[in-house]
């Protein structure tokens, strides 16, 4: 408006000279055009800068969304955060479209430290029609291996025979005195002078006592609870359904025919074959001595269950004459031959068999699980969580805290295949002592004067000769030992953010 008034005033003053007025008017209009154009250009530049700044902010927010997506992947309960394929590679990042642009993310794992270098990128369209606006951010994520956790099942506090459908699904004979909780899916048979001195005793089938000396509890020391689904038969008496109690030589504070429904643990063979650390797809980061061959034919670039086939032909000697060490960011298997000490942390998987047979009293440290696709033998040796003061054997049960020191050995194989143990067995103890936990797909066979001290779960459990079984309550277990949700390594809070 002021520009128009100025032009009108100038025209009025020079109206006596029309030619000059026209020239002057054109000059003034040109000047004003320049002023207006400059103002519009300046305004447009400011608007473009504001739009570019907004696009930059959106790109940064998308990059942060990419980091969040990476964190969500690493924190997934079904994923092992120590797997090098847990995040997409930088050459092939993960991607997701959002309103306003694209978020991408990737990561690279340092297996020696268990640290992820995580990157993310946000990309949006440039409002000035130039190249897209891109923001890149990064951070480090440390992964803490899960070595133990609270037990989510009470089944690991039992000796458990999972077989049913036979005349005797579990047989206890000789002078065995069972002082641990016992759970039998089928029928339990007592022979010779075998007795049950503690409970709970759970037999889904029938309790059969062949000799007069067989029994459960005593009049002065009753078992806390006994549950017999199909009654009992004592010596030469008829079957009583339900079990009659004292007249059947069964003395219990609670006696009924209602076995509690407890699900036996099922080792995660598939998950731990692919994720055990050290194991087939997580080799030793630091190694010395005769370390195990974890697998003989695995494809490191494409992990598959198809190669879990017992490819390691020679059984591995856990306690050889020479020391060895295998360490990774997720676990350890180390043997100190001079001290007769085995250290196990995390979950180890060997696609074959293993044994302890050095004729010595050996000790182990740590909480860990050893999965064997073959069989396991311990012969003429001891493997103790705690060695007695004289070094002559395992310390009394009262000195052992399995919630701090516990090895679990799970064996899937059958001795008919590798000949390490008898046919039909997955695990055998011969003149040996073991303070730990055992799981067998087939039978667990404890021969002669062996002392298995700890929970045992197998198709059937053969407790032979003069042994007494008792072990402390277990509430904390190695992660590989758990039934139910498997907990792999978990990421920690991110650090060293930049971008």
C-alpha cells in the first residue's frame, strides 16, 4: 500500500512532464519489484530451511526407531542375543516404512566380548527436491549370558522314571534305601532288601514289593506322603486297591490313590543344539589343549538340525591327563588336570558321547549343562561339587549347595550305537560317585557301588547294590536344565550412543 501511495505522489508532482513521469514510474516500479522479489525469495528460503530442518528431525526420529527395532529383536525371549545372526547384517539391513519415511537397522557382534555394534538409519524425502535427508545413529549393546535361573518346575527334585506299560517300569533291588523324592509314571518294583525311607513317593501305577524286607517307611519313621494310583502288593499278599497302609508295610502320614499331575522336564534338544555356547555353532573363542569336537559336519553359515546326527564318533574324555580350556562369551568348559577340576558355565552341546574315567576324585565348579546326542559314562571315578577334607571322595550332602554348584548331563543316545554303555542305556555309572543331575532319553544305570547324588530323570532308573540316595532341595538351576521357557543370553542397556 505504501509503495502505491509513493508512486501516485511522484506522478502527481511530475504530471507537467508526462514523458519524464513515465520513465520515473517505470524506475520506481522496477525498484519495488526488486524489493518485493527479494522479500519473497528471503521468505521462501526461510520456509525451505524450516522444512529441511523438520525433515532432518523426522529422519533422526526414524533412525532412533530403527535402534528400538534392533533392541526389540535382541530382547526377544525366543532369540539368542549371542547369535551372530540375531540382527541383520549391515549389507542387508532390516527395514520398516513409517509415516514420513523409512527406518533401517543392522548390527555386528564381537564374539570375544559379546558386544553388538548396532547401527540405524532414517531416510525421508527432501522437501527441496534435493537428495533424500538421511540421519545415521549407533550404539553398543553388551549381552549377558544367562547361566542360571529359578527352577520353574519341581520335577528336578525327584528321581523320575518316565516309562510305563511294563510289568516293572522301575525296579529297585539289592540293599538300596531311597531317601529322595521318587516319581514313577508306571509300576514300581522293590526286590531283595530295597526300601523307601523318605518321600514324597508317587507311583501312577502299582507298588509291587517282592520280599518281606521291602517296605515304605517304618512305624516310627513314616514317610511324609505316598500316592499310589493302582494300589500295592506286599510280599505274598493279594493286591490292595487302594493300598492298605501298615498291613501292606507302607507307613505314611498321607496315603492316597491320587498321584499329583506333574509334567517331567523335556530338554530343549533343538534349541540348545543350535544355541549352546560353546557348541556346534559357537566354537571356542579362546582355546588350549584337547578341547572337544562339538560337531563333525555342521554348516556354520547355515545352522540346521539336519546335522545333529552323532557325527562325533570318538567319545570325549572330560577328564584327560592334559589340561584344556574352551571359553566363549557365553560359557566355558575347562579342565585343570593338575587339580582334577572341571569348570563348566553355560550350556555345552556335543554331537556325540563323553565320559569320566581317570580313576580320581574330581571336582567341578560352576552351574552348567552338558548335552550329549550320544551317551555318558562315569567309571571308577568321582565327580563332586564339593570334595571332602581328605580328598578321598565327595563331601557329605549337607556340604553341597546345588543352587550354587550344579552340573546337569543330558544324554540322548543308546549304548547299542556307540558301545560306551550297555544297550538300552543312555547313562551308566560304574563304581563311581556323581554329585549332579542326570537326564536320559533311555535308561540310567547305576551299577555296583555307585553313588548317584542328585536328581535323575530317565525312561527307567536302575539303582543297584548298596546305595542310599539323598540330595538337597534345588531351586536355582542352569538355564539348559529348565523345562518350559528356554532363556538364552539377554541384552543389557545400550551405551555409547552417537549420531
